[in-house]
C-alpha cells in the first residue's frame, strides 16, 4: 500500500511564493509532481527540483492520478484553470479531484463547487492554508479542508507532506475559506491591539522588548506577541496587504449575512495606521 501511495502523480498548478515550496515538499515525500505555471520563467527551477513540468493544463489533468492542486492567485484564475480555454476540462477528466488551496470568498467557493459538479466529472474540495511562505517552506502549514469527507480524508498523505495540522470543516467547500477568514480576522484584531499597547508603552518610554517579555509570560500572550520581531516587519508589499484583503472579505461576509463584527471592521480600517506602515497605493 505504501509503495502505491508514494508513487502517485499529483498535479500542481501555480508554482509561486507559496506553491513552489509546497510542491517541493510533495516531491520530498515521494510523490511525482506534474507541474504547470502560466509564468514559464519558473520552469527551469521547477525541473531542477525534480518536477515533471508540462506546457498545458490539459496535460496536468491527463497525467495526474487522482488529484490536482490549484494554488493560483484569485477566483478569476481558478475559474480559468478549470473552465477556461485550454483548461483542465479539455482533457475530459473523470474520477479526479481539484484541491483549491487558494483563498477565495466562501460563497464564491461554494458556487464554484456546484459549477464543477454540474459541468464536469471532476470533484472540487477546498483546502485553504495558513502559515505563509515560511510555513510552506518548512512544511508546517495549517490546512483547513472542506468538501466530501471521504475524498478529503483519502488525500491526507498529500496534506501531511505540506503541513503539520489538517482540520476538516464539513461538506461545503466554502467552509474551509470561512475557517481561514476566522483565523485571519483574529490575527488582524490581535495585531492592532499589540501595536496599540506598544505605542502606549513607548509614550511612557517603557522598553519595548521588556513589554514583549511580560506579555509572553502573562495573560496578554499570543502568536503575534511571540512573533512580533517578524510581524512588525510586515509591509504592504508582503503580508499586510494579503491580511487586509481577508479582513475586508470578513467584513463583507458580516454585512452580507448580518453578523456583527465591530472589532474586525475597525481592524480592517486601522491595520496600517496601528502598525505604523504606509498604506498601499490605490
């Protein structure tokens, strides 16, 4: 059984900052990676890493044994990967699953799942990730899954190769995305509070490091506190813009479904100010 699992071919679309190291860890775990990216500049590096790189999405769908991971930027690219001209459906794949690991709007993900089910013989599951580029490289991502439970559970070997913790949130694919928004909302709120607390301490000339040392062993402790040296360096060009996008998405979900989340709403407008960072240009 182990030899069968370890020899499987898995498709991987989107070999960017997150996708490339995730694919590397799948390769290290013994899987053959059938890779594709719209940016051909990554192909030389990908082939050097041992991936089997193909020129079309059709070839990914044809060569993958049972699953194709999509780690592209947004909803439009995800739709294009599946339904677009030259997309996965051109191979008329059967009994295969698309694992969407990109972050999408929950309702949009549910709609995408329905469309895939209605218009093809593919299955779609969602597996949003948390942990950033460093977690992708270390293989320590948290993976939030949703979709048909038997299918999700059968892909555990893939998830084990790229992450440390896998969670299951039910049959609706969008549930995975809700879990990610919940995590990032709490992260965003916490970042604002830590930044404000340090600002108050600075006004009274308290040494920042000593405040952080206090928080780490007291009731103010959090992941943000323990990783403040990294978090405080986040910029609009790196993680802050991505986090802001998720805070705004969470705010929109609250408006849409009449769920009051005032701390999230405030955090989505104050994130850059609290962190003392320049806002991204509109």
